[in-house]
C-alpha cells in the first residue's frame, strides 16, 4: 500500500468538505430554484476552489465527486445512478471543464513554485555578494550617461552613498559650478603642473582620468574630436 502523507489526507479531506458544502447548499435551494435544471450550479465553484487550493489531483477529486452527486441528486431520474445518454453528455462536459480548470490551476501553482524558488536563489546570491563586498575595500559603482552615480558601494570619502547618488564627481568637488575642466588657468609648459586643462564636456562621450591636484584623479568625459 503506497504511503500517503498526512498533508495529502488533510488536503483531500478539505476537498470532500468543499464538495459536501456545495451539495448541502444546492439541496437547500432546490425547492426554490429547481436544481434539476442547473445540476452543476455550485459544483463548478467547488471544483474551482479545490483546484486552486490543492492543484490537479484535488481538482480531479472534486470533479469526480461533483459529477456523481449531481447525477444522483439532481439529474433525472433523481436519486438514481443509472445514467441516460443526455445525462452522460452533460456530466461529460462538466468533467471536461473541471479537468481543464484543474490543469490550469496546476500550471499556475507550478509556475509560482518555480518563481519562489528562483527568488530565493537570487536572495541567497545577493547576500553572498553583499558579504563579499562588505569584507573588502573594493569600490563598486554605476554611472549613467551624464557620469552621475546611480549606485555605489563602499564609497571612499566623507560622503555617504546616499549623498553621492544622482551627483557626479565634478559636482561633489566643485559645488559652485566651476567644473574640473572649465576655463584654463595655466598653460601646459615644460615642467609645469597641469592645474586646470581646457576640455569640453559632451553629453555622450567617454571617460578618462586626469591626475591633477597633487595626484588626485578626477574622471571626466572626453570627445575624440577634441583630443585629436
């Protein structure tokens, strides 16, 4: 005898209760609504709830129980399981709809389970990456096309990561608007230190590092036409 887990028994028991509740409600409404005309009215809901709750097997169990109960209590002749051809077709169509809905619910449950599993793996990888960065002095950041920080980890300086977001190195070092590469203040002679070089700032160019101001490096945009 195959082993059946307690969780499976509980799931199937809940399905039986759902179908039984639908039967009781239909029997109570039968004197006013004549359920023989709509013998599957509430059983559709029972199948949908069962398939959503337990997946394919639960939906199939609810479909089978609903078909038997509707055939016995509501399909003519009532309280008789001898199926006529017309009743057989109606029960067959109901069973087909229950099968399709159960397959759909099972597919949704499988997709959700895979998505949750992938999300858990992503969180684990993010935590490993965070721990690896937190124990090192590596600076990791992301620029946009305007050389402004979009994301930064482990900033080296007096500013925090939140203060640097949306700003460029030029804005942080020259808040008054005088860029690192503004107007030239001294020329490039023999043996002279370059303190401020003439270099336009195009919008979509590249990035270079210029060693000025006692060895500090300042990233700046460059245009190939300017450097030619």
